[in-house]
């Protein structure tokens, strides 16, 4: 049994990660929140034995093997470094940090401490994206030439806080959603982005000069170009992920989702076929891989280097939108 500590009494842990840990036989020993009252209520609501207000209390006060970090982004670095120093395996929310140097330090610290370090890029665990990846690897669409990601959604009121008004915490649509697009593109294509151009929008929801929508184009090492549209303000749009190649196209609908849903259609000279999918809970799949990695069996679904790639892309998108100039994407690996 893997014993967990939660760093952050977060909504995502409440909605997804706590259940995923328990579904994989893990035990949640303690939760840390800077607000004692919130932490105590969160622990009581979720059947967690202990709540603490200080990181050191979590890391040394109870016997835990791993931590899940879901605090605001500017806090991640210090929490990861302390967890690695204490010998705890780390699952960290994306983006890993608000700067590439901080994220590199986190990856290096976990490597030096010989602990598993994973980025919680849940979309890699979707049956839809794995089916697309497998179809491309099998040559079903020939050479991939272009991709399109539609990930403009509506940010629900209970998530609207810091994402809309705190640049210091990495708020805004780019570090919240575009990083997911980048990671999913890398996973599905087996390719890495090299440059990006983008434009942002303030369409009425975000404050403090933060963007609540972005469109852009990434170029990948293979020459493939990928268009992305991300937003917090589109209440009625569908999500989608498409890859178009020399011999066919893959069209995914309702696939940029936390839920195990969506369909993928293959179109080629033989006609149009819906791919068979084995939908499973994305977070349960991710925790299962993380537990296996702790046991020495394989890697987590998305490791620290994957987190570096998505952060590097997000920061490049933000800079491209600010300057109007194409920006390189380089995680420094």
C-alpha cells in the first residue's frame, strides 16, 4: 500500500485524485492546507485522518511514501524540493512551476533523491489519445502533416479564483490549458515542438492583464504544424483533436476532457471507421502507473521531463503573444 500526503486541499483532489488513489489501493494519511479550518473540514469530508498547516508537519509528522501537490503554481518548487529531500515520491500538478529554471531544479532534485517525479497530465491517460497514438504509429494515416486542437471551454465559477486574477501564481489560460495541448500533442504524435506563434484575448472573464483565450500555431521537429484554440469563456463549444496525414485523418470529438468520454474516427481511402476504445478513468490510470513506477515497474504516465516540455511551450506561447514574434520552444534538456 502506498501512503499519500496531499499538499493542498484542492478541488481537483476532491473531484478526481482522492478517489483515484483509493481505487488503486492507496491510503491518504494527511492533508496540508495553510488554512487550518479549511484543512480540518476537508479532512473530515474526505475521511482523512490528519490535517496540518505546515509542510514539515506533513513530511515528517506521519508515515507517507508519496505526495500529491495541487497548490497554486508559484508554490510548487519549494514544496517539491522539500518533498524530494524528505525522500517522498512526487506527483505534481501542471504547470510544474512559473519559470523553467524552477522546474529544472525540481526535476534535478527528485533525480538526485532517487524519487519518482510525475506531472499530472491526465489527458495522456485517455483511451481516445492512446488509440490515436497507436493508429499513427501503425501508419494508418501515413506521415502526419498537421494537427488541430480545440480546447476552448467555460471555466466553471468554482474554479474561477486565482486562474483569472493572479499572474504571480501562473494564472491565465495558457499555463492552465495550453500546457495540456502541448503534452497531448507530444504524446499522440511522438514528436516535439520547436517554435510557436500565438495571439491572446481578454474576452471579459480574466483580470490583471491575463489572457482568457489564445490561438496559435506550433511547428514540430518533423515539420508538422499544429493549430490550437484554448479558452475559458466558450460555454457551448465542443472539444476536439485532429491529426491529418498523407494517407488519412484521425478526428477526435469530445476528447479534451477529464472524463473517460469521446470518439475517434479514422478516415482514409477505405472509408470512415470509428476506432474501438476502452474508456477508463483517466486519473485512476495515471495513479496506477505512478504506483507501478514506485515499485520499479516502468515510468509514470508523464514524468518531470514531460512537464518541462509543456511548461517551456506555455512560456513560449505567452512570449509569442506578447511580442508578436515566433518564439523557440526549448526545455533545456
